[in-house]
């Protein structure tokens, strides 16, 4: 079941002053529709400018496997993410020589991307029918 606009507002408000993984995972999920493991496995080199458009390139890598072959794709960075400082964050991670965009989120630490995502969720944001896929549904609905 998709998140409501109130759910989205609650999630974004609850994470606006958080650490990088808590700040960027919900925003990237909302604006890209990417799966949790795709976002948690982003490398700094995955964020590229292609034909003048900034995109995370989602593909198999040493830290991430995709659900299906058709999951390989380029996702344009929404202007709101740029306004919020996502590209500045990526550049800071590169300057710090971080290979992973969110190095705190490792599968070894939490066991799986879905567990990572649930660890970064603000408490009380999800009702009984909401799931992590609700963000993907919300994104698809919002782009129609």
C-alpha cells in the first residue's frame, strides 16, 4: 500500500536533521523509486553526470546485486535532491575517499539491505499496511 502524503511528510520531517544514511535513504527512495538494496549499495562512482544530467547508475557491483537484469538503469537526480545538497554530499564523500556513498550501511553490520532500511526508519512512520515497497508505490503514483 502506498504511503500517503502525511506519511511522506512524517518520514521527511523525522529525518531532516539526521546522519547521512537516515537523511538520504528516505529522500532518495521517494525521489527515485529505487529499492533499499540499490540505495544502500550505491558507490560514490555510481553518481555520474551523463549528457548534462546527474544520475545514480544502478547496476551490479561488488557491494550490490540487482533483483533482475532490467533493474540496471540510470535515475536522474531530482532537482529537489540537488537543492537539498545531495551532489555536495556525494562530493564530500569522494573527497574523503569513500568508495561507498553511505559507508555506515554495510550488509555485514545489519545482515541485509531491508534490515538496513528498517534501522534507518524513523519510529512510528509505518502503519500496519505500509512496507518499504510503499515508497516505490508512492513514487510511481506521484510520477504518473
